């Protein structure tokens, strides 16, 4: 395979005001998205939010009701799927059961005037790339789930697609294999540098693999950003809660300058949030403090909490998770969630503790 | 008893009611037929028990029987091909239709609610001398005299296709319905047009259904006597008509038995060849 970066067909995908309706139901509302060349972009969201629908529209398996799809700068709305030159990996692999692994991989090459002599070589290169060099003669059912997954990937990339589309490719694998395949997939993707759109509802998968995450909810794109951006500066309550657990405290913004916004929230009083983490908040308006469960730390009463915002809390529930513990705390009438690394012994239920966080770890959202 | 032994016995216990029924209702009568085929029918009309090869000799050597057997197989083959050609698109349409699959399948089953004989006879009302088609053509002034359209090989085949098409469609449907639609999508994404994807992926994967439907149509078609009786002319008799004729009309059970065993042997051999051929076929490997 010619995986030389300079000759690899790299391109970007653009969605312009894409709407998809099924009858009266709108599955995708005015999606706008710009996918840079060579990027690994993840569509992340809960079940039914329209991830697959978006992916299938890019693939050409569904027609958008409105809007425009561009691949490599060219409008492809009218281009049928077999002319789009995309590599698709389906959730259930969709390997051809009546063809051997080698025939599966060679399938796409038949339609791309590849000389016969090159076909075998490219199939072998693809098999080597997915680290299954010796299974070419086998039938798909003679492979394990993880191996089938790799073959599906090999089949999709051997044609040197402009874009690689992956719909929850790891969800059928068990937890350990999933981690391995995640690393493997990322390795192969960066090696060939193909623009990749990856669909998942698993936030840790998205955070670990993506250059850019597109968080979706109920057919709308909620936020587009790097894993760090969506994690640290969620654009909405939905994003804050979908990517890990967050505590949302409704309050108001007392003042704001170029450096920071001063939020007044119940339980904790004044919190000075860095301005870049409170982009939408205006002085005098209602605002919400987003406090990640991992950033809320439990300390024994009387510990040093210099530079931190604190409140007294009672531990209600302790959920032991190995390296971490998840606590549910009661502060006044409010229940808060904290996920802490275990340092010595976890706190016990009923214990009174100091709940503390650093204000610079918080983000702020506008609205009540 | 060890677990393995118990597990090995279990299917037999579960199968035993069916096996009992099959033994009593199928194998025992078949045995009687076999015994009958060696009896002798005398000129007086009485059967003489014994071991005579006369019926078999007549059945196997008389060119009359051979010719009708060949034409029976030919009619069954034409019917099967016609059913496959007509049934495949319908089965494909049903398998790929979204939502109303159940309704379409129900419509497909609807003919089974009416007796096969009545369905066959309905062609008389359509194609008969005073049937719908002739009346319509005469009313339109296209013909002045009714045409005799019935009672030939074509109408026999028409009746058989009418009877057997649902079996073919159902069998193809079952195999098409089991094929993941993403396989075609995957083929398309790799550069195959819809038609190429169909030829490369869907068609080979649906062959077992097509084969099963074909076998069923062929065997049922070759074994029928009602359709030629109702829709065929005197020269369109099929092999089962000969059996019917011998047993019901002439009350010649020994000859009828020999003839029916002969048909059974031919069709059984076909089933076995079919099985063997399909068993070895490469595509089964992939389906497992
Ligand atoms: N062919 C269809 N007809 C009608 N509604 C559909 C169709 N396909 C999808 N939908 C609806 O569109 C919405 C989005 O579906 P989609 O498959 O894109 O979800 P998803 O984000 O991929 O979810 P999941 O994580 O469960 O795969 C869902 O509410 C679904 O019911
Ligand atoms: Mg989906």
C-alpha cells in the first residue's frame, strides 16, 4: 500500500446545514461541521442522538433532507456511495461470509483498476498492517471477533479511501480487547494519516482517541472541540454531564473582566472562574458553575485548603471502584458527587468532611 | 449416566413423537406399497400375492412410462425455473421492504387459505371458452370466436407456477432476510454498484434459499396429478396421473405401487444428488 503521506489522498469533510428527517421526525437538526484533513474526529453522544445518521449521510447511505455535504471541497450529495471512495467499518464488521479473508480485502481493489499482480501484494500489506499476516486463506467465521474487526479495517483502508468512517467499531468487543483495539486503531490511523470519522457513545474512547470531538444530543451538535476543550470547557450542561460526572450549581455572575468571572453560587459562595472557561457568562446575569466530580476533593476537617473553595459536607454514599472512590455528599440540601483517587483509606459513610476545589478547575455556563 | 450420554440421548427423546408418526404414517404404508408392487394382477381383476416382477418389468421397460416420466421432469424443471425467475424479485422486494414485511408475507400466504384444487380450477374461469379473458377479448372486438386456451402443457405449467410460486418466494425470502443489509452497503462502499453488489454478495448468499425453493418446487411439481387433471389435455398427463389412473380408475394396485415407487426413486435420487452437490459447495463453508 502506498501509505506515503505525500501521495495519500487526504481531504476534509464538510457538513453545511445538514437536516435529516424521517417522516415527521427530525433526526439531525442543521448540523454544521468542518473536518480537517487527516484528523481523527469522533461523533459522541447518547443512543439515538443521530450519530449513525450523520455518518450514513457522509457515506452516501442516506440522503440528507436539506443541506450540503462536501468531501475534499466537492459537493457529493448526488454522488452515489460506490463513487465516493470511502472506507467504512460497520459495527458488526459486515465481512462477506462466503469469501476468504484475502478475497474480502481484495474486493474493493477489483473496482479500482489495480493490476492483478499488485492485488496480492496490497492484500498482504493490509494484513501485515493489522498484524494478522497469516489469515488470508481463512473464512471470516474462522476468526475471533477482534480479528474480524481488524480484517474489516484492512478491507476499508486497502482501497486508500479519502475518508474512513467507523460506526462504533469497538462496541462488539469485550472490555480488554476494546482497549487494545483502541490503541491499534489509532496507531493504524496515524500511520496512514487518513481523515477519520469515528462514532461512539463511549466518552473515554472519544477522549482517548480523538483530535476533535463532536458532542451530539438529540440531533443537535452541542459542541465541537479538542478532548481538552470539551472536557474542561463544556459548552452546555449536557456536555458537562456526558463527559464524566459534573456538579452544576446554579447562581449568578457578579462581575467579569478579561481575566476572570466572579460567580456567586450557593453552598460555596464566591468562585473566581478563569475567563476562558466562562466565555458565555456576562456580569449581572444568571450563571451556572460546572464543577467536575474529579475536581471536588474530600479532605479531613482542618486540612490545609489554601487557594481552594471549601464547604463542610457529610458523606452519604461511598462507591468503591478500585483505584478511585465515588462519593455522594450532602452539602446543605444539595447532593454533590466527588470522584477521588484513593489516598490511604476512603472516607466512611456518615463522616463529616471538607469538600474543596480549586476555582481555576471550574467552568461556568450562562443561564439559570 | 454421564452428561455426555444424557445429552446424546436427549434429541432422540425429543424426536420420538415425530419419529413415531413418521414411522406409522409414512414408512409402514410405504412398506405395504413395496410389497404390493410385487403382487400380480390377474385378468379377472383379482390380486395374487407373491413375488412377481411383472409390474416392475412393465414400468421399467414400457417406453410409454419412460416418455411420460421424462415429460414430467421437463414440466417440473420449466416450472421451477419460472418460479425462480418470477419469485426472486418478489422475495427480494419483500425482504428489503421496511415496515410492511408482515403484511406482504400475509398476502403471500393468503392463497393457502383457499384449497389448491379451487385455485387450480379458477383458471377455467379465466382462460376457459366462456372465461374472463375470452369474454374481454370478444367484447373488445379483438376476436370474434372464443379461443381454446386451456388444456395444454402451457396451462399445466401456468397452474403449477401459480401453485408453487409462494413456496419459492418464501424460501428465497427466508435466506435473503437473513443477509445483513450492511453486506451490500459494505460492497457499495468498496466501489461496487448496486447490481455488482447483488451479484457478488447477495445472490451467492441467497443460493441456499433458492436451492431449497427449487428443490421443493421441483419435487412438488413432479409429483402433482391435480393440475394436469384439471388444466391439461389428454396428452398432458404427468407421471402421478398414471399412478392415479392405475390405482383409482383401474384398481390395479400392484402396477400403481410399482409406478409410484419408481417416481419416488427418481425424485429421491434427485434430492440426494442435490444434497450432496450443495453439501460440497464452497459457499456453504462460509455460511456454516
Ligand atoms: N430509517 C429510520 N426511520 C425512522 N427513524 C430513524 C431511522 N433511522 C434512524 N432513525 C431515528 O433517528 C434517530 C437517530 O438515529 P441514529 O441511528 O443516528 O442514532 P445513534 O446516535 O447512532 O444511536 P446509537 O448510539 O443507538 O447507534 C433515532 O431516534 C432513530 O430512531
Ligand atoms: Mg448508531
